[in-house]
């Protein structure tokens, strides 16, 4: 569990996946916290840095000290990205989280690589609906309206099949601070993003729930129609929060979108993008000093080879999304040990801190090498590993 001071407010956030990979930020709906994305995050491909957070006034984040707007929420997301050193990111937002995502994309389009807008719109509901809800909460609190909200969040089959989960999400809602809930209701009521959203020119996937009573599919389709090139997918048997009710379908759609977004960038300048991606991965794994030395020593004899491995090996295989960087490192170490490629093995052992592979991983790996490639190979590789770890300290080095 992590906290950061974001725009004078304490924000709870969580980072999972491959911290060195492309970033995906998840923004939540009204009355929920970052955990509503858990079942989706665990189903997404390896290789991404996945960031969840509680918007102010929700979950474990602090209460707003003054009235807030969607633009304030957007500023929080951007500041959190700055705090984490993220130059660019994809945003997955549901309901008000989708409005926040639209506002961020309008403010810093150069940083947003893609948008997944779930069960949301450029404007949600007429003001009177929000005024009535705000008045009811201020008088009676959240508990009396909880059952009605659950009807909007989830379809009847979910209510029947998952009573324990339903009770849990009802508790999530009722334990949301009323003041934080009301402040965000006001932000939604006062926001119409139609004009700025119509100017968005970023790869966008819109997701609707067939049974969503809060933001019906027609609203989501109208949102998709505003954004150039946006696609819209309607999930059957799904209410307002697809990441909870249909996580497998939701994760599949997001996974395909992430892959397509990377292909979209690749299609713009195939050679340059592959080389840039490969150089970034090569430096991430081997360290700047190692790569700088290799490039400085290049001659006309091996210049083409250097370009080939940067774009092909590092921009292709090493930049894949199925394995995490740690898993890819372990596989590579095993292959090099089994093949007796001592120089390459030593280089990749020195890069283990960069990749996240540990001496314990190496020790376990060498047992597999012993079984499948022979004890002498494993014994020889272990001698190299001992020497490297003795030189660099346990866990490898920051720079190879």
C-alpha cells in the first residue's frame, strides 16, 4: 500500500506488474476504490506497469478540503503520473473515472497513448438527478440508497449468483465518506466534456454494459461517436461495472486494445519505432554503460549487426508482453547456461537487478539446467554466477 501527497491531498495508489513496462492507469467509479479493477489486472498480459489509485474522497485517499471538479480529479491523475515518473500512459476509466480520463486526454494529449472508457459519457445525467441524490445523502447518508445503487451497478443474475460479493460491494459503497461522494456528485453534475472530448484524437475503446441502468449503452455509443476513430463494444449480461461483473471479457477487450495501440504506434514509423523500443529495452536490461560501450566500439563491420539486434532481438523478443522482464531474463539465463554461452551468460547475470531476477531464481534455474542439460553445464554456470554475484553484490548490479 502506497501513499503520495498529490496536489496537497494524500492519495492512496498501487503499482503492480512490470514497473519497467508501458503504464496503464485505472480510474474508478463513484463510490468505489481501486480494488474494482483487481479481477481485470490479474488477467492482463505481463509486461505492463499497472497503476490503481483512490480518487480524493474515496477509499483510503484524503477528503477534499474544498469543492472539486472533474478537472481537479484530472489534475490529480496527471500529478500521480508525474510522481511515478510516467512520461506516457494508457488510461482505463469507468463512469466518473471515464470522465476523468477524457479530461486528462484533453489536457495532455501528448502523454496519453490510449483511452479505455467504460460505462461513461461526456456528460452523465441532468443536474436535477444529481441535486436530488446530493440532498438525500446530506439528509440520510449513503446507506438508504445502497440497494438502489446495487441495482444500477449489477444485473439481476449477478445479484442471484453472487450474494457475498454483492454484500462486499454494498459495504464498499456505504463506507465511502459521504462528503467525498457528494463532492464527486457535484463534479459530475457540473461537467459537460462534449466540446473538449470531440477534439480527442487518441486511440479509444468505449465499453458499455448491456444492462447498465446508470450509463446505458446508448450514452456510451454517443460518446464513441464524438471521438475520432473510437470503437464501441457492448458486453452482454453486464451492468455498470464490467471489471467486476464480467472481468474476463473486460480484460480480453483491454488486452486487445493495448496490443492494437502498440501496433498503431508501430504502423506510423515501423523502423524507427522498433529501433527506439529496442534501444529502450536494451538499456533497461543491460544498463546504459554496457550499451554505450557496445555502440562506441561498433565499426562498419558490425554496425548492421548492432542495428539488427536492437530492432529485432530487443525491440521484438525482449519487448514482448507475454513474459514479464524477470521471466524473460530467467528463460534467457537457462538457455545460455544450457548452451555453454559463457560470455552472454555473464552479461545477463550482471543484468539481473535490472530485470528483477534474483540469485534464488538462478539457483532454482540451475537445477533445471542440471536435469535437462547436464550436471557439468549447471556446475560450470553456477561457478560463473558465484563469481558475478561476488563482484556485484547479491542481486546483481544497477548497471552492467
